[in-house]
């Protein structure tokens, strides 16, 4: 009953309401009041509230997971006191951050200083719009989904530059400058590696990209793009870790050099916003990696469990695997130097990404897939 | 476009200055054009305090110099006092002292390894380093009850003899540690990012390093085989078999490798000392000039008095501490307190070479080079 093709979350909610015979009643009620549009607005708001709640809970879980993974690698326990195995630690951290004094430095540009964390957070949230969490679990299947994601990712460096500039702190400014330099050099290989995937699918829509990866290659291995273009995957992964600003590429904060980089002067909830944005971004980027290279939510169909549920589970498993990799990497390697990173970006990754694009063109022309 | 140089005050409160140290940097974007090291934020007047204390009372103050490795500090001062007063030390005491110092060298290099990698952004090695250090600290705790500030080595010997079961535990530690050093090498030395950050960074030539008065592993990283344990042997070092580790490159990586090799050499020394530990007393049994005004014998070391008066004179005695040459210049005027104490600390002399290493490089290189110099601010400022 829920298998309308090309549905998004809005249509899914409508069809669920319809199947339990509530939708017509609601529609009649709103129609009689002459406010048919209000129902639509309410459904969209519910949709966004679910997404927002999901992101918040995910972020809280990720901060806990990060600490546990670090602890695992470093042969210690990590948080253990608040809640079972320290699961409530993020809640306590949140309470602590809310209770903190909100300090704005004397020489800071008050408006921009206050605005920057919100811009960063909103940009991180917007990436979730065209992200397919599962079969028909997508807020909006944009025709230009991939382009949209890359474009939105370019907003956060602007906000970081705002934050760094407005803080009136030399470390913040240097962190912000680094973030911009890093982003400019990494968006290009990131986009080029993603374009190789677009060459295969012929569509920028994330749903189309996922659908193109269902089925198998040679009958055994799943038809994920990682198996078709492993080079593209590696380039995309490196570029997205640089994009996320995590070790080994966390120049914008680089604690040991710039104290805390662009958010040196932030405290309390404004600091928490950066923190939330960072982990929301981590999840979003990992989700994009899964969508582009690991077949998104595709996976074996299990009996009569609704495909919406199984696909969501497949998506989460794959995404958390990528997240785990990013966390593992953070605990294993030191940080490279900013100029070494730029060298890597311009002199190695851009040419390789172009080569990968050429390869994708050959594969498509030869009709392999 | 017109650009302006930026004056950046790095420290005294900064995550990577290992304490309260300040760098005044003149930056051209990310590039350091000029660097000035500003120290003195941790000055406690230790040398002046020494003039107010009796010879024995000053020993705990030496613990607070290089608090990562306090045993060599104890020893360097005690050695100076013993030379001044002509105190004989039993052989067993010397063995225990060397054992403590070499164990402390391992501890120091573990902390060095961890904090260097932490400075480079890898957060895991410091946990591994501290895990092993904990075992060594437990050994120290067995010896004297303290984990960092020991006050263990005293004129005439050591405060207490080895406790029961110490040598087996030490052997256990050494066996474990030898494997761990191999682990570190495997985990760290082959890491491309680590090599990118360390090779050809912070290069200092042998000549320049000598001119700056650098000593210890930092100097040996420039290819100068300068080790006081060999050049001016003291204690039981002439009888021990060990190599003086050095690398000719003079870059951060060489300084790091010297310390990794030294950990192995220290373990080798520890093994020799533990296997050949002679029987006997752990402190002298001779009586030395008891101060006439008190005449109270010490309760801890029943023969050696708490207060004693060395004959007037002066002595400079130096040892190879984990960070370099540690020297104590002690002047006696024939009273119960020293007339003057001057400390030549390795961290201070090594630190001043930093500007010549990093001008023209970037902030991350400053952090890396500074990490390989391995300073402790308690030792720099005294």
C-alpha cells in the first residue's frame, strides 16, 4: 500500500494518513474552514520537526559515540557515570553549556558574532533536505540534489569566516582564513569526484543515484559505485573529511596551533551551535558518501517488513560505518600542515579527479553499466 | 596588495607551550618571520631559596625543577654536595641511584613521545605513553611513596633500600616496555603524515647547536655525540655497557629518533643494573661533621645527620639528565647552608635555540620543533 514510486516524505505522511482513513476527515475539516493550505503547512512542519528531532538526537548520540570510540582506541572507558555506559553524558553537556555565561569579547562585531553560529548550524541542517534516508524517506527529491548539497556545503566556510573575523582574535582570524583556503581547494576535487557518479546516473537527483545502484554487478557484488570507481570514492572520502574539518585536516580549529581556531572566543550556547553543526555535518556528509558510493538505502528485501523501515536501517548502518571510519581516523593519525594539504588538493587530487572523470566517461561510452 | 605583518603573542596561556611560556611571533600570514622566546612566568626563586635552606632541606626543591624526571635533579644536586663534603657512597646506593635515573629517563621519553604526538594532533600516543608511565610511577611509589616529586636520593645514599619484590616488578616492566617501544616505532615511524611533519623541519646544524649550548638528545639529534655519562663518567656508568645514540640530520625527526633509541638503551642499562645489584647498605654508614648546635642524628638515615657543614669551597658537578646537561654549582662558606647555588638547566639552554630553527617556517612547524626540544617550564624558569 505504501509503494508509490518516487514518493517523498510529505506524500508518505499523506498516504499513511489516508490508509488509516484520517486524511479525508482532516481534509474535509480544513476545507470547510477554507484553509486547505493550512493542512499542507502543518504536514510540512511535522516533517521538519521530525527531521530536526532526528538530527538533534543523532548529534547527541554522535558526541557520545565519538568519546567512546576515542576511549576504545586509547584503551580506556570514556564516559561511564551519567546514565547507562554514559549515554546521558551529552544531555549533561548540553545542560552545562546552557548554564554558561554568554561572553561577547569587547572588540567583537556583536551582530556578526551572534549571527555566525546560526548560519553554520542552518547550513548544516539544510544539507539534510535532499538526503534519502530510506525508500521514500526524503524531504524533497530535488532535481539538482547533488548540486544543492555541494552548494550548501560552501555556505559554512562563509559563516566560519564571519565568526573568525567578528571575534577580533588573531587565532580566530587565522583559523577562518585556513578554513576558506581549505574549502576552496577541496570543494573542487569533491565536486569532480561526485560528477563522475553523475556521469554514470545521468541525473543529479539523489534518489536517481540510489536507484541506479540497486541490482548487482556480474551477479554477485552489489552495483555500488565504490566498486565501479574506487578512485572516485577515495578522492571523495578524503575531500569530505577535509570538508568536515576533522583530523587529519582540522585546520580551522587545530587546537595545538590556534587554541580553538575560529571559535576560540565562543562560549555557552553559541559554542554549542558550532558543536551541533559539526556533528550534524559529519552525519550529513557520511550520508552523502553512502548515497553516492555505497548504494544509499539499497539492501536485500526482508519478508513483509515495510521497505521504508528496512531501507532506513540499511542507510543508518552504512552511514554509521562511514562515521566510525572518520572517528577511527581521527584517533589514529596526526594533523598535516595547511600548505601540505593545499598541495595535496591542487597537485594530486584535482588531476586524479579529472582522470577519474575521464575513466567514468569511458565506462559509460563502452556501455559497461 | 599591501599586506601587514601580524604580531602574535603565543602564550603564556596556550595549549602547546607545555606550561607558561610565551612566543612573540612576527607573522607574515602563516609564515614566521621573527620569533622571540619570553620566559620567566614560572620563576620561583629556587636558587635563592637554596641559600635559606640547609643542604638536606634543599633536596625536595630540586624535585620541582624538571618534574617529569625528578630523580636526576635529586642526583645532580646530591652529587655536588657529596663532592663538596667528601661523602663516600656505598656501591649499592650508586646502583639504586642509576636504576632510578634510567627508569626516569624512560618515563621522561614516554611523556616526550606522547606530548610531541599530541602537539602534532594525534591524541592517542599520549594515552599509550601514560599507560606505560603509570607502571614506572608505581615502581617509584614502591621505592619512596611518591610518584613525581621523590626526594629519594640524599647525600650519602638513598632514603630507603629497595623494597621487597621490587626487582621482579622492574623486570616485568622492562619486559613489557621493550615490546612497547617496538610498538611505538611501528605505529608512529611509518606514518606518512608524521614524516611529513617531522623530516627537514626545525633543522639546526651541529655547529649552531653547540654554539647555543644545546645538550642532551636535542644536541645528539644534530650528530654531536655529547653524553656526559661517557665524557665525564660518574657513578657506575663507566662499568655499564650502553651506546650514545645520535643522528646526523639535525631535524625534528632525528631528535625524535634519538629519544626512541635512548629508551632502548636505558632499558638495556636497567637490565644490567637490576641483574648486578650488589648487596650492602643503601646509605653511608660513616659519620660526618655533625653540626655542633644541634647534634641530632637523623631518624631516617641513622648515621647521616640532617645538618652538616661541608668545608668552605665550591664545586660544579654535572650529569646527563634526560633533557641534557644538568649542572649544579654549589658554594659553601663553612656554615650549615650553601652560600650560593646556581643551576644550569638543560631545558633553558635548549629552548633558546628555537628561534633559529623555525624562522621562515609556519606555526605548525614551531609546535613540532618545540615539541622535539622537550622542555619543562619548571626547569626553564627555576
